[in-house]
C-alpha cells in the first residue's frame, strides 16, 4: 500500500485496498469543502484521502479490504445521485 509520509491535516491515512470516490479535486481546501457538501447535500459521511505524489485529493465514502464490499458501497452511493454536483459518477480507487 501507498502511505503518506508526512501527514496532512484533515487527510485520512490510506490503509485499505479499495476506496469509493465521489469527487476528485485539486487542493486540500476544495477537498474539505467537498466533504462538507457530500455530507450536507447527500447525507454521505465522507473523508479526504491523498495518495502520495498525486496532485488530486479524493473524497471517499469508505475504504475496504475487498472489492465486493467496495462494490456494495458503490451501489449505495450511486443512489445518492451525486454525479451532477461532483462532475461524474462515483468510482472505486484501487490502491496497489
């Protein structure tokens, strides 16, 4: 797994293999704003992850050890219809 060496404030360490992503943004401030929006507008508890060396921050509703669990979460998140607000359908990030 790919871990952040220096911890960023408000960014969750990546210790799972699969993450359901509802939004992708540049910059931590935008990411934190997107988390608040996901929670307020869609009632989706979420958090920020930032793979080391990646220019993007990802807004995730959950991290999982197996793909089956991530697919179940993806189905749940699809029902929230976030795609118009966050420019694209939710997807699964697999951490190598």
